[in-house]
C-alpha cells in the first residue's frame, strides 16, 4: 500500500505542481484506495475461478467488488467536495430565435436557478460577452445551445479546449454522424462499408427532408430483422424514443421512459411510457423482450455511428451530451427498425393545440438537467478535479496518456483521466432516481463476462457492474410494490406522465403553457401564485394549459370543476384567469392552491392628431366579412350630409368615422376619436337636465341578457350622474330611487341558460313577472319596455311581446327593441362558436327583426350594425359579446387629458356624432361622482345607449 500511495502521489505531482498539499494527498489516497479496492477484489475473484464449484461465491465476490468500487468512488466525491467550498456556477443559454417567453427558455431559467446557477441569456455565441474571449471556453460551467443557435455554438466554441468541469449540450461527433449527407442519407453511412441490411435501420433516415413517415395499415408479419418465430401479437406502431448520449468513447447512452406512440388507429401520437405501451400491446412476457430489442437496435446503430468517428471522439469535452430522437417502426414484430434519427427532441406527431409536445419536451429536458447536473448538496468531484486541482492544465495528448490505477500485469485497472471523470459521473447518475435507464453499455452484452477474464477491466465493464448493483438495490426495495402492481395491471397502463399516485401532496404547478406565449411578470415559479401579462390589441384569445408538478393533483380553470385547458377570450383592459390546483382523492375535489394570471389587453394602437388629417370610415373589419358584398376596412369618407336633421329612428344606416393621416393604414388613426355617424341624419345627445325631466314619472322596464343590462346601468348613471348600486344580476331587479325617486327602472334576466331547459322560465313567464314586479303601470309612453340581447331574440319574441301587452292592457306603451349584436365569434371552449356563414345568417336575421319591429310600431336600436365593425373591441366575458364593463370609480375629477380630448373631438367633427367623448361635456357640468360609486365604461355600448336615450327623449315627443 505504501508503494501504491507513493506512486499515486508521484503521478499527481507530475501532472500539476500548483495543487495544494492537502488536496493532492487526498486525491492520491482516494485513487490509491480505488485501485487497491479493485486489485484486492479481483485477486479474490481470480482465486475463486480456480474452483469451478464455487460459482455462487464468485457472484458474491463480484458484488462485493462492485460495492467496494462504489464506496471508493463515493469517498472520492465526498472528500474532494468537502475540501473546497462551493462557488456559484454560471450557465450561458443561447436562445437563438426563441423568445424569452418561450416555455423552453423559461424552463432552463427556472431549473438552473434551483440548481444554483447564475444564468446569462444571449441570442447567439457571437453576441455573448462570456463566449467572445479565450476560444469561448472560460467563465462558464454550462453552455446550452437551443435548436436555432446550434450552428453558432459549433462555429464559436472550440470543443478541444473545453475544460473538464464544463458541460455543453452538443456532441459534434454525434451530430455529424446523424447529419444529412444528401437525400436523407445518414452521414456515418458514407464513412463505413455498411449496407442497409446490416443494420436495423433505413440508411436514408437522417435530416429534415426525409420522407414523411406513416404507420402501416396492417401487420406485415415481420421484416428482414424479425427473429425466427415471431410472437403471435402483431405490434404495429410508430414510436419516437428519446436518447441521451453522454460519451462517445466509451459509448454511454440512456433511454428516457417517455415515448410518443402513433398507431394506425390514431390520427395523432400520444405520450406514454414505453414499458406501459409494450405491456399493453403484447403482454408482460413479450413486452420485456420487445424492450430489450429496442435497446439492442438503438445500441447497434449508435455503435456503428460512433465507429466512423474515431478521430473525433476524444474532443476534450468530457461532460458534453447530446439528445436524439429515434423513430422506430414496429411492423408486426417485436424487433423495430430505425426509420428516422434527429439530433434534437421532436414531437411533430403530437397536437399543438393541447401543448402535449411542449409539455413532454419540458419533462425530458428537466429530467436531463437533473440527471446530468449535480446540486451543490451532491456536487460531484469532476468540477473540482479540473477547476481546483488543475489536472486539465496540460495538453490534450498528455491528458490521454494519464491513467488512474495500475496497468502492469494481467489484472491491472487502466483508466485515463477522462474515463475516471466519466465513471464518477456515471456512478452518481445510477444512484439517483431518474426517468432515464441505461441503454448502452447493455447489461445483457457479452462485455459483462470480461469480469472473469484475465484482461484489465474497462470503463464499460465497471459501468455495467455499477448499473447492475443499483438495479438490484431498486428491485429489492420495490419488490413488494411491484407485486401489488402486478395484481392490478390497469394501473400500470395509465397515462405516461403519471409519476405519482394517491393524494395531492405537492399542490404546485410545474409550468403554465399558453398560446400565444405570455411573458409573465414575475417569471413563472411554482412558489409564486399571482402574475401579470400584457397582450396586443390583435390578440383576442389565449389558450392556456397549466401543468401540475404531481399527476395526483388536478388542475381546473376558474372553478373547481372547470376544464384543465381552455381557449380564453381576452377582452380589452384587464382579464383574470384563475387556476385551481385540486386534490381529487376525496369524493368532492378540494382546492389546495390557487394561481391567478391577470392579462391586460392593450387598446387599439392610436396616433394622436396634431396636424393635417383626413376622415375615414368603415362598416366592417376585413377580418370578419359579415356582408361580403360591401367594402371592408378603412375607406375615405364621402360626406353626403348636405342638411342635418335629427334621425327619426334608432336604426338609421350609418358607419364609423375616424381621423387618420391615411385611410390605407389604420395605424395612423387617432382611435380615441372614432365615432358613429348615421348616413343622412344625426342622433341628438340628450343632456342630463333634459333627460331627468324626460324620465320624470316614467318607468323603464328592461328584459334581456347582460348586454341589455349594460344599457340599463348606463341610463341610470346618466340620469343620476353616478351609479351607486350595481351587480351582475341574473334575476329580477327593481330600482325605485332613480332621478331623486321620480323615475323607476326594473330589469329581468332572460334567458336563464344555466338552468335545465325544463326548468327555464319561458320568455312569456319572464315578461309577465317583470310587468308584475313593476306595477302600477300606465298604458302610455310613460311606460317603456326595452327588450333584446345578443343573439337569442327572434321575430317570435316580438309577436309574443305584442300578445302579452295586449292581454295586460299595455298596448300603448313605448317598446324599444335592441337588435342582435356581435359575439360568440371566437373559438372558446365550453360555449358555442359561430362560423362565418352562421354570423352572416345572423345579419339576415337581424334585418328580419328590424322589419318585424317596425311592423308592430316598435322603436329599434340596430346594435348589430354598430358592433359589426368593432367586434374585436369586446370587454370581459367568455362570449366576446360584452361591449360594456362596470368598474369601481376611483377618481373625483376628470383629468386634463380627457378635457383636451373632448375639445379635439369637437374641432375634428363637421357633424354631430356619437363617441366615447359625447357624454363627457354633460358630466362636466355636474359634481363628479363620489369615490364610492361605479362607472359604466365601453365606447361601443355608450354609442348605442345614447341612441336609446335619444329615442326615449326626442324633442318632438311629449
């Protein structure tokens, strides 16, 4: 032992004279212990082989030898780590074309932060301040090159100079081997004498231009690689498996549990555990064989690819790694054929709408980081072997010549420095639970028999032994659980991403997936419960799917039985999305955690007018052609108003007008000044004093949905100059204190769609109830009935109004019909969504309603024409049909900005028009509402509500 220790010390001293004394001695002792462990165990094993009858003892000795090796490795890691305190490591993430809001970028930031890395983001290697000096190999511990930045990394980083403690997510040799040599031919085929029949792989399986893959419709009974006597179950599927290569020489690779399976019975792939899929398809016995064949086939391909890159294998990057996607085709046999290999994680067979591809990718990426990168609590010695002891200070050629252990004699253990570092990392990886399982070297390979041979142990031999040791430990500790699982195979065939069962013990989110990607503030963290995000005016929907950390937890949106994923309409201003993490172990779901995302949607971009401008007009948006025969978008305004007179009806044809620098670009318009202008008349604005006088001793009855209720609250605020009572009522309300007690307003919600059809009040019942609650009523225009909503109203309802009023002796009251409106035009989950032809049918139905209302002598407010051109300007609500919102009023006075806007509005207009500024002048004449009151906002609702007031109080009506 004294001689071995001296030899180890001399070996280390020759490598670096700058090492500290205690650390140098520690390394010498550890390496000597490692070597002594192998030598003692192998000598005992050798003597055991001289007695054939002692085979059980031989296995015991082999296991004892493995335990001593593992103990030596763990001692080395712990002692070296305790010698030097941890320092914060730096990770450089090159995002390429990925946005900062991309889930993959957020995932890296979150995981690396938890691993105590200092993260620096940059687009490309050329733009990173860390990578622009010293061949790009100093000042960092981890370099992650996302897919669109890989070429930049390969150009800038000198992999031969990468230090032993540095990790890069690229292996240039692997990337080259599986690159496209032309026509999809894998590059490694051009450097070998292999033919397509010698490998279980199609030669033209590399590159993005390879043919589109399809699952065979029927079983073909096997292929050229099927073993003799293939099992009866026909396994027909296309399976994507995900491979992690951590070393080219010796070849070390791992297979992830999750795969993506596509069968001929499915239009799209689905993520599932490979073991579970095989078990479901071919049963317990054959599934074990099939999994072995998967590993064998991929291992053979990887070996063949690596053999063609002998000169490039030792590139100095010991801890670099490469993720690959292997697409396997099962055609009736348990032996698959490799039909495509990609040097990235791909999930093209998964639906983008459900985020399955991104979720599966994030799971694999997160597993990869935790598998490869030690935390400070378990930091392996490879970092400090290179960065602290300066073992990498010599040239690459010298590094290859260094060896740990002794190579003299027939039973020496020869490990280069690189191999020793790889073995340290491998032992740590095998010890920890992970979604990865060893693929190569295979524990079933013949190399395992070398333990009894007379030659020195290779790294692969040691890897196999270490892997078997931990596999045996896991089997022993989980034997009871496995027995229980076999009694209930259905639980084993559950979803691939189910990683836990039972109660929701960790009620947190792993990530919040959205389309389009939202930039959350603060950045997402499972421990932060409230976020804000902003979207542009043109973003009208956001698809969201929160993903829980544990599959035992269930996620619901907005309510405890809401969907786990939904398409949300995003109204102008603030919207709120509630995410409930629940425990479903109990009969009634229990809410464990609530996350909230506040989404602010910007108003239409507006350019203030300070100089010359032109007036433009529009009827409809080109994004939704309700009337295909008419123009869409901005058009120069042709002024036909030769003489102005008040409109005689509320449905006079009109259009929206707005001042712009150019009618060909809506970004040059001042959208704060947009106004509704009838073609040949104007709707007079009723000032508050006239409105109060007009509504004295009058009762106004509203029946309809929330859009009708919005008009009612606008009327109440205009009459009282404030709104002190407000609620989202879905029943009958009566307000008797309006206008100083001189006016009364009542409201009945219809239709009550949330009730079963058999329990819903009919329109006749709702109208009669409203009339009864509002009595006494006079049979004159002192009583007003406002009826209408979004899209439920039809001509039958108008005839029913006439019948009820006649029966109740109210045939002479004033009836105002609010016609249909835009809404339900977005693809929102859980509610109906109208197609373009259906919306065009609504326009025709709206015209029929106007015609019928005029026939009965009713007033009509044509809200469909008003909302048609501004359908994107809806406010909160899943129907995208609300153009009003009631908000708490915080200010005591209007701002100077509002006043100046009013003045500009007057200067721009050549005729009276209705806009969001129309009522400001009227309100300025009175004391502003109290701080405790509410305010009805929404410029579109304001326009047709002002038209309603003008029809209630025309100057010609008594």
